[in-house]
């Protein structure tokens, strides 16, 4: 859609980056692709390495992190599992 007035531009800017692009953009801006290339297999090996000394605390805190967010509602769901893996690694 063509933006024809300054008010339309202002509104769009304030809305922020559309959700479907946020993950990709954050990864690119943080240099995630470069880090992953330099450290091939490190994340996977950390995830598969078993429990960490912090596993108990991580598991206790994850359900409280985003209790109303649809992605994190289920105890063994994709959201909580993914967050646990990132924190553990």
C-alpha cells in the first residue's frame, strides 16, 4: 500500500516491525547467522548434554515468565521447551 500522507507514515512507524519479520530481523541484526556458522553444532550439543546445575531453577521460572502468552501456556509445549533449551545452553 502506498503511503500518501505524513500521518500514514507516522502511524506505520509507530506500529513497529510486523510480527512475521521480527524473528528473522532480530537474528540478522544480532549476527545470529554468523555466530551459528562459526560455532556449528555447539548449541545442539549443549541442548543434548543433559541437565545443567540450573535446570531446576529454569523449570521453576519458565511457567511464570509469560503465563498469558499463547506460545508459553503449555508446560511441555514448544514455547516452554524452546525457552528451556536456550536458557540451559
